[in-house]
């Protein structure tokens, strides 16, 4: 588990500051949470949302992001640089 860090978030069209540890987001109650949140300019799919009514803050679990690298394909041509 990662340490909590302060992040910029966007829920719907509203921006705010939250705290993120890689899979959980602590955010102010700024409106309906849909299926997706933006955390530091990266989109995450929402797995679950719990509103902590004591603090009026959301505890949002997001799906872990996977980074798929696109493999470069060769066109078969070699490139010669200056000799």
C-alpha cells in the first residue's frame, strides 16, 4: 500500500483537493460520484463509494490502473543517420 498523498481531483465537472493512496481516495462531498473520477489528470473507474456523514467526506475505492505499453512495430525499413 502506498502512502497517502495530496492530489487534485475532478468529480463530474467539480474540482477539489483529495488524498489518494493508490487504491483509495478521500475526497470532500462535492456532489454525485459517477463511474469515473479523475485523479491527478488520470481517469480511474470507481469500484465503491461510502459517504462518511461525520466528516461529510467520500471514501472512494478505485480500480487499480494498469499501464499497457503499446508495442512499436517495425516497417522493415532501416534508417541511416549521418556517417
